[in-house]
C-alpha cells in the first residue's frame, strides 16, 4: 500500500484497507461492533462512516464508541479516566 501514497515502505506503518461492515468484516471490527453500544444512533452494530472511534481497555474490552463527526478530543476525559489520571 505504501507505493500508493508515495513513501518508502520503512517510513511509517501503512495498512491495507479492510472491510468494517458486511460479510468480510475484519475480525477487530467484528469485536468492537459486537459490544452493547447504547449511543442512540440507530443500528449500533454498523460502522456508519470513516473516522468512527472506539475506546478499548487494556483487556481488549470495547468501552465507548465515538461518531465520525465527533472531534477526537471529546474522548480525552474518558482516556484520562481509563488511565487513572482524573
């Protein structure tokens, strides 16, 4: 994939595209989508758009889901709490 963005393969990790919905959903997205989200945004299992964010604890348990249109900084308080910083 690195050749598509014009950088050497060793510059930084670039990952291939994966499916997040549908029959070929990547395993990690199956896990986060299976969590009991209660966010009031319709079908809580489908990923609606790019840049949807998930907060996962140290044991791999999905804790919170943030919409793609939410500023990533909205997660700061939740991350600080999870790290024991607040």
